C-alpha cells in the first residue's frame, strides 16, 4: 500500500516543484507510521466476513498481487476496494456468510469520497496560499492521513487473526513506509508528471481537497481511497481527460482482479488441500 499511495501523498508536492522525489518520500514515510499508530479505524474489514487464518492470508495475498499489478500499470486505484473485494472472494468460494451491512458501508464511502472531492475542489482553488510551503505541509498531512486511513487494509486482518491491535498497526505502518521509499517513485511520477499541465496552485487545491473527505469519513469509522479523491479533484481542476479515463477504468477492473485471484486461490485450496 505504501508504494501504491506514494503518488497521492508525494505526487502533488513533486509535481508542483515543492520537493524532490526522494526527499518527499522519506519525509512522508515518517508521518505514515505516526498516522498508523494513531488511527481508530482497524476493525472494518475484519468484520466483513468470518474468515479463518487461511482465509485472511488468501485475501491479503490476493490484494497484494492486485495492488502491485496496478502500481506496475501506473493506475492509482483504491487498495481498500481491492482488499474488500479480495475478502469477498473467499466466502464466495466457500459459500460462507458475509456482513452485507459492512459491505454496504464500505461501498458507500468509496462512492462518496470522489464525489465530494470533485464538488468542493474549486472552493479550495480560490484559497490564496504560497504553493511551495503549503504543498510540503499538505504532503505531510496526507502522509498522516494515509497512515490513519489505509492501515485498516492490513491491520484488520492481523487483528482478526488474534494479534494485539497496537502491534498490528505498528507492523502495517512500518511496511507502508517501506513501500513508499522503495517503489513509490512510480506513481509519484504519474501524479506529478503525467496528469497534464497542472499549476502548483491546482496541485495544492487537489491535495487539500483530498484530505478533507478522508478525515471526515475517518471520524465516522470509515475510510476511503486517497487516490480516488485526489484524481477526482485533479479531474475538476484541469487534468487531461485521456489520463483520467484510463485511471477510472482501472478503478473498475483492479478490484475485480483481487476478487478473481482470491476466489481462484480459495477454490483451488479447497480442492487440493
């Protein structure tokens, strides 16, 4: 998750010329760990389905593969969607029960966050700030939000397997930071260089816009996609339509890849193990 969300965290500051690539990644990695330890959002995905330890392993493995494919394709998508669908693939294969109420809340937050970001981004564009300093500040706040928002993907499964919550958050947050500084450059360059001729002011407005719905949903015990909220804001503020449409297509098929992988692994395991 660290490498996949590096673009959402560091991309605007890099694209706006406020920070160099690797300096931004190292600075962000520290705040990701802090946010991971501070988050109240952990149990959402553990309660989505009553999976065994093996089931959680299949879901995490499937989500990791699908997320890495999306990073390789330079598609900034939602690891939360990918992981949620990867969890769903296991009970479908095993014909087990799922909590449809939890699934509905997850789906609602996925839809709401980009719509909110697309709607409110022009208001933040009108704020008169120094883009250089403000982009660095919002980059660090975004890294904090990443830790708070996305640690649930991995930590909830670790908690579901019986490990202490604080240990799960520390473990997940540290590896997210490692992901940022190792392979994060790929999507940083996508957000910061391939979205079209976007001004530092537009990058700043999109960065601030992205944080607002995430923190709002986190206070309700929900999480949302940093990538989707940022891309939605950039789409409103002048990103190239061709690039945006390619990314939106990835939002559709990347969760289905996670579901397909988890369903396939779970089905094969039930036959041969």
